[in-house]
C-alpha cells in the first residue's frame, strides 16, 4: 500500500550549528533542518554532529547532551533515511528510546525521513525526497521506557517518518506523555512476533497522558491490535478497586487518518483500533481499518470511551465495524458521543466472535451509558452473519438514548437498524438499496459509496446542526442527502449524455501504461461501463479511444487492463480511476444537436 508522507537552536550546548550546511561540493551543499544526526553505519568517533553522527539513541548517556540543550531550545534529531549508494531503507537493529527528562516546553523531534547520509566513511548529508526511511528492526523498536516506577514524564516530542519493524513485542510503545505527535510512520510485526499491539499507548499506575496526536501512520500485519489506547489504572474503574476513587484516564487523544490493515494476522486480539474506558475529549477521525481476507480479525474500531467518531472507513473486519462498548460503567465519559459520516462495509462473519454488526452502541441496565448519542449520516453496507448473530447493520441498545438520522443501512444478513426495544429518535434513514456507485470489492470509500445519479438518498435527508460536511469534507447543501457522502461531493457535476447518442472516451498511452504499471499490447486495455466490459480501446497515435451508445441507467466508466507481462492468467490486474456521467431520456422531437461531447475520464 502506498502512502504520501509529508515532510529549532541547540548550538552552544552541543557545539553544533543550528542550521547545518554540509561542506561538500558547492552543488551538493544544502541547508539541513536538523540539529543532531544519527547513522548506524558510521564507524568513526561520534558527537551527534553532521560530520560525526551518533549511531544510536538508546541510553541515558546518549541522552545527556540532549536533555542539557532542551531547556534553551527545540532539538531536531535526524536519522539517515536510506543506505548510502541506494534507495534501500537505512536499517538499525538498535531501538530508539525516548529518555527525555527535561520538563520544559521545547520540543524534541525524531525525524526518520528528511535527510540521508550518502557517505558512511566521510558523512555527507543531503535532503531526502525518496521513498526509503530509517527502519528500526527490533523486539521493541521505539519506547518511552516509563511504564515502571518512577514513571518519568516524556513531554513535547514528535516521532515522524520512521519504519518500525517489531520482531517480538510492540513496534511502538509509549506512555505518560504530555504533548506528543506520532505521525507518518509505518509499523508492522514479523511473523515471529509473540506480543502486541502494533502501537500501544500504556499509561501506568495513574500517570496519564494528555494532548496526544496519532495521525497518518500505516500500521499493518500485526500480532494483536493495530492501535491500542489504554484506560485507567487496573482496578480503579471497578467497585472497590481503588477504594472510593474513580479515575478518568488520558485527556485529548486524537487518532487521525491512520491506515490499519490486518490486525491480529499473527495471533492475539484482532481489533484495528482499540480504546479503553475513561478517556476524555477523544477524537477518532478519518481512519481506514480493514482485513485483506473478509471475516478475519475482530472489530474495526472498538471503544469503551465516548467521543467523536467520524469519517472512518471500515471493511472486511470479522466482528463489528464500529463498536461503542461499556465494559466498565463507572466512568462518566460517554454522554454526547457522536458517530457520523462513517462508511462500514462487509463486516462480520467471524464465527469465533459472534458479533456481526456494522455499527453498534452498547448499553446496560446500570452504570454510565451512552446518552444523547448522535448516530447520523453513516453508510453501512453488507454485514455478514457468522451463524451466531443476526448480521444487523446498526444496533442501538435500549439502554442508550439519542438520535439516528440520515443513515444508509442495507444489504445485510439481518436488519438495517435494530434498537432492541428502545426508543431513540429516528428519521430519514434509508434501509433499502441506496443505489451507490459500487458496493463490490475492491472497496474504496470514495467514490464507490457515493450515491449514483437517481439514488433515493439524494435530497431525502433532514438538515442537522452542529456540522455541515460529508465524509470527503464537502459542504452539504439543503436538502441534505442521506448517508456519509453528499451527491457529487462538492466536485463538478458529471457530464450528461442523451439516450441513444454516442459517448466517446479517450485515454493517453501514458495513462494506459499507468493502469498496468508497464506497457502492454494495444489489445490489453478495455472499458468497463457500469461494471460490464463494453469496448476494447482502439489505438490512434498516442491515444486510445472507445465509443459506445448511451443507455438510460449508465453512470460509470473506467479503464481496465489485462494481459500485463506480470499476469500469468490473463485476468484483469489493474483498475484505473472511475469517471461519472449521466444519461437523460431522449426528447420526442429533439432540436438539432451540437457535435457529441467528449468525456474526459479519470486516468
């Protein structure tokens, strides 16, 4: 899977310039956004400078000069993002430990993507724009080392652009951190791993974190959960566990735009994102959680804390897509939770779990329940039945209260919505075929689950307050559409063709090659209209053209390829972007028509 990874002084304390210009040839000299440097392949004497980089950052003695510098300024530590002389990852087998002891407000940044040392013998650092990263292969590649007494606080730190390959335990383990950002990293386990999860926030013995951002990470192929956020000290959320004390846990955790794939592949719990109880000001937004094999794993997103859950895309998970749970019910943090603009597809079907639901809000006769919940503008399609449950799209406990509006929920083994005998407010939910763009694999939230032209979801919703955007961030217009997507999504309206006229689509040779990844025979490309093969492209110079007759009901066209050199079966191996169009009925006596318009398709 491909991800786009986005891309202050220390001087006096460390004897290193704040803005380093490496003394190489004039053409190569570049200002580097680093204060300190790490390259595990360097064999000379080290002081952290560009000319004498460190080889690791693991022990208290390694950290001494950094902790001495932080009271005066921010510190950015750059790790070589690739091997000298190649585009391979720079691989270290020594863990990166965050042992910050300074309690000030200056930031320490660990950067594994921005610069690269191209000469191990005589260090020569260059700005890096390639795909390689600093990879740490270890039992526990990154840790804050504070899960035991005295539980030292680690404040104001950023981990960006690393590959963390866990060979035994958690790939990333941290706790008791205030103001931390974990972004644009890749985390996974090897098959030999015996403990998870992939990314684990573990606040121990009542030392809780605050203001944590976990965003745009790719977490995949794991032992255990993908992202795991723990709750209060064990026992403090149970009667008598801490006497009369009931503790709330971390405050201000945001889990944003991460891709979590194949949690539990090598054993352990298979939840994609697992959040325990007691968190405050929780936001889970824009994440994609999936299993390669439908029915594998457990829940996509499961939480025992209330919060905002929006714009997430969950598919193929073996149990629930999104589950709001109440494992412990002493902590008052669930009222006013919001579940909106999520897309949940093809969940359930794991017979070892017995939980076949798209979106579930749980409840109990006593304790803290989900009250005043807004479950609105979600799209849930194709929940399977493992044989032990009903395969319902949305289940809302009779012990919960709130509102269910503008949800699409259809094509399930069970019901579209089950309120278990409760009485939440319900209106404008669409429980029959919503006529979406595409509901078959391979699943893509956008554009697959947008409404087609003519969908009964268009303009059939109720206008709500408190938000006005859809899954893709487009502004909804009155009357609202039902489901996670606004029709058109803020994009230009698709071109329209009159029934019986010709539609002509043209792709360039470059666009065709991009679909397959390499050139193929001229006969290797064809057009798919509404899921059915229509035309093989006809070459003409540097372009390929297909033409077909407009029929009522046609709405999509895409370019596919087969017979690529790497494909041994002759089957389709790649899919181009999908373009929208509409077909309108022919008029009884149409006026003279201009020349047929040309559709400019997505490459």
